[in-house]
């Protein structure tokens, strides 16, 4: 294809400058358009997020206020449960221990005195046995009962064969010490 250029050099320069100006103007216009579009989107997003942030903070405060009472209740119940657990751990079921003790006493043994000290968790049993064998059976049954880890019996308890007076003592074993 053959092109004839009939324009003089000055006019040609002006036309080229005009094309460049038009191209720059279009590029600048496009950039400006997208810049304003992005700015508008950011402003709208900022407004939207600001409103949602305010609502979110309000809901967060409402939940915190509602849950504050719930957390206080949970903490109160937890403290009460800990008190109950402490109380139960420090208690001995005396009636069960005395019933167990009474169930192992043979007919020919008479307990005259049973002393129990809650403070030091000790016991002392004073009584009479018709014979030494009955006493030894009672002492062995008492040791097997887990009432006390060790039953202390003085030698004077077994010096007589019949109608002997005895004293037993020991440390009471708690349920959680077994």
C-alpha cells in the first residue's frame, strides 16, 4: 500500500502532538475515573464497616453484660462446690465406722469405753474379754476392718488367759487414705 504524505512538517508535528495529547488525556481520564471509583468504593466501605463496627461493639457489650452475670453465677457455684469438696474430704463417716466396729465385736467381749478424737483422729477402746483368744480375734478383726492402719495393743492386754481387761488405741484412717 502506498501512502502519500501531503502535510508539511509543522502541521505534521502539530498533528502528532495532538494525537499524543489526546492519548495522554484519555489515559489521565481513565486513571482519574478509576481513582474516583476506587475512592468512592473505599468511602462506601468505610461507612459500611463503621456502622457494622458500632453494631458489633454494641452486641459485644450486651453479650458481655449478659454473660457477666452468668460468669458470676458460675464462679459462685464453683466456690460453693469447692467448699463442699473440702468439707467432704475433711469429714469422716463416723456412724459407718462405729457400725462397722460394732459388727466385729464378739459376744464375749464387752466394750466399756470408746473414745474418739476428731481433732487428732485417734481412738481408744477399753473393755473386757472373757478370754485371750476372743481378744486376739477382736484385735485381728479390728485391724482387718481398715478402721485403723495399725492397732496399738500393750503387752498387758494378753498377760491373763481369762477375764482380761484390755486397752487398744490407734490412728483412725480416713476414707481417702486407704
